C-alpha cells in the first residue's frame, strides 16, 4: 500500500488555521517564504512516499534483531537513515546557532507527520534525537554542547531517552539507577532501563543516551534525580559500558528497536544541576509529547488512505441507485466511517499545528508579552495535542480495519499493522490519563485559569466572526455556529467546575475535561480556517467547509455531552464498590 502525504490539506491549514504570515514577519524567520516552505513540504513528501513508505511493511515483518549485543534493523532502514542524514532532515527545526536550519516547528510538525505516516517505526529515531538535542542545548555546559550537538544536529549521531525501569514507569521517583562520581568530573552509571526506543541500532555511528539516575545520598523521590549523558562511543573512541541485553516483543512498531539497556559502570556526564534531572528531561519530553500527537495523525492518515483505496475497489452488495459493480464507497455507512476518519484527523492535526505555532511565537515574537502569552498557550495545548492526536490515530486505524471488513483482520492487507502501530501512542511519553492530569493540574488550575480564559476568549471571537460572516456574506457553515456556541458554553461551565473542584474529584474528571476542551478548540480552529479561506478567496475553502460541517456534527456537537460526567465528579466512580468490579 502506497502513502501519499496530504499536501493540499496541510498547505490549506498552514495558510488559514494559524497566522503563518505573522511568523514570516518575525526577525527569526524573515528569510522564510511561502515558496521555500512549499519546496520543503514537497521535498519531505517525496522522501516520505519514495524512500520511507516502501520500507514500512518490511519493518513490520522483519523487525529488529539482537545478536551478541548488536541490533540489526530491518532491511533498507540503514540506507534510508543515511539518505535521511544526507538530505539534512534532522536539523530542519534545530536552531541555526547549533548548526540547524532554524526553521519553525510549524513546518517541522508537518514534515514529521509525513515521515510518521510513511514509516512510524523509522520516524521515532529522529524524533528522539531532536528532543535530546533540545535538552542538551538548554541544559548542558558549553564543552558538552560543542562535543555532541554538531553531529546530533546533522543526524550522524542519534539520541535516546533512558527513563523507565522495571519498577519505575510513570512514577520516575521510584527509579534506582545509580550515578557515582569518578573523581574526574564524570560519573559511573549502573542500572537497567527498559522500553528504550532506538537504544541500540546499526544506523548511526554513535548513540547519545540521556539517562536519569540517582546520585549517592540524593533525596528520595523525584527530587533526587539527575540527568546524565552517556555516549555509546566515548570521546576517546572506546566503547562505553552500555549496551542492549534484550529487545521487547511488541504489539506493533516492530521496525523500531525497543531495548532493555544495561549500564554497567558506564561513563556519564552531568547535564544541568545535580538533582534537577527531571526538570531537564521535561525539556526533552514536552516536545516529544507534541510529536507523539503528530505520530497519531500520521499513522491515522495512512490507515485512512488505505481504507479509502480499498473502498474504491471492493465490490460487495448492491449500492442503492447505482449500477451493479459499484464499489462499497457508495454505501452510506462506509462513507460515514471514512468521513469520521478524515475529519477526526483534521481536528487532531489542527491542534498539532496550533501547538507548534504557539511554540514558535513564544520564541520569536517581537513583543515580550506576546512571547509569554504564547509560551502559556503552547503549554496549555501540548497535552491536548498529544492525547487527541494519539487517540485519533487509534480510532482511525481501527475504523480502517472495519472498512476492510474481514480482510482488515488478515495481516496480508496491512490494515492491521496500522492499528498495531498506532496503539502505543496513547501510552508512551506519558499516558493520556497523565496528559489529562497535567492539563487540569499544571496548565489550568495552577495559574487560576488565566491561560485557559485567554484561549476561550479567542474562541469566542471565532464564534462572533462566524456569525458576522454568515450574516454578511452568506457563508454556509451548516450547524457549525450552533454547535460551537454550545461547545464553548459547555467548556466555560466545565472550566469553572475544574477551578473549584476538590482534589478528590480531579482524577475522575480530568480525561473527560481534556476531551471536551480538545474537541471544542479543534472545532473552533477548523471553523476559523474555513472563514479565513473564504476571506482570502481560496478555492479550496468551499471543500473545507463541507468537511468541517461533518466535523461539527460528528465531533463538536457531541462535546457538551461530556459536561455531565465532569459535573458529577468522582462520586459515580467511587459509588461502585471494588468488590463488584469482577462480578455483581
């Protein structure tokens, strides 16, 4: 099954869903133009479809192999990685001062979506390298930066994130990996890490591990964690005492080696201050969380394209009012599933794009107040993007199997692979339940709801503008205005509930609150993109309007339904005795 990046849709959203021109007018991106952006997206689309996509099936079937401590990736992966490095894709969004191209994340997430859609297992390697680059650039000393960043930015060296241990998953405060000073400024790292994505492989000549470990006499819990850099190959060219002792046998992403790593007195170098490792690592994880949302959209898009192609070919049953032999796309329920996939992915995609744009503006807006506002906006949107994108990837790939019917359950069609690959995204980089708790606790309640209030005010402006344009210009938005008004009202009520909720209620309402907010925010951004497209005279606006109409009916109209669960709090959960969870 081929993969063709949805360039027309991506370009439309870039032009009309975010203020792309405002970004181009900043000092940091004054040399970037629409033409250059188009060329970059076109080049990425070609690399995704021609180089990465053909390897996706082999990656699933052959996977990665571990023999004598060495991991061999699936056929074609090593050459594809060299092509990736040669084309300079790794440094696309890395700052120019450390050797990158300095292009905005707004472009970066679109390029990444294409690569994930083409080959999600492959795309995890550059994702983790990019996140490691950010952590090193933000927290390491100049000596470490100069020694490691140039070859990481080029992609010659890859990066890996070593957090999880058998007894320390989401609760990193329980980790036991030890770091003992060597007396020369370095540390000896000892311990085992599990679930380490691309922790060992044959594609890059060196792998730069960022490792969370505990110093002697460090405080207990998360306050006693430090961050270290431990290269596979040390600066003197010798092999460090770190290696893979196992590969996980996974449900999906078989082409991505998920390693059990052992550090046996491995040489490491401190990144940032002692016992401040978790704060340093969050620099890495925050971007990774956005890109996991992008992964969900990418793999969901590939599942959608395969389902659409199958629906255009498969003949089954008589389509009402159509001649014999009409494919199943003519059946209303099949097209309904396809529209659920396409429009749901659009909603998640626009959240990814808005998060990346806010991140860019937090760095390069001319006004300091705007930079602060956009930093808060990016922080607010990141858990929405991660959770919505990854959940939608699972939903879309599941619907893709359904469109195929029985053949979707058979591995030879490839539809099942997309579902298996997508299923990890709601779990790693912080489960989506954790994203919801982060959203409600750190992003909404911590500042008294200020960042959320600012966002809701802007969504209200979209609603008012939609009313004006529909009245003035006769733009048909279907029931979009009605559903956005109801959704925004539910969101405001839910927000008041969240700000005043007892701590005992927070966990019970976090996930439905995040979902309500994500669906309304995405709906408002999509309606705004339609309005902007019409005002700009974009010929695609009329087609986008019809897709957004379906989104407002299928997603936005249902958003207020979550309000009842939010208002009820934890009582309905705890009313059910644990002893009756197994049987009545």
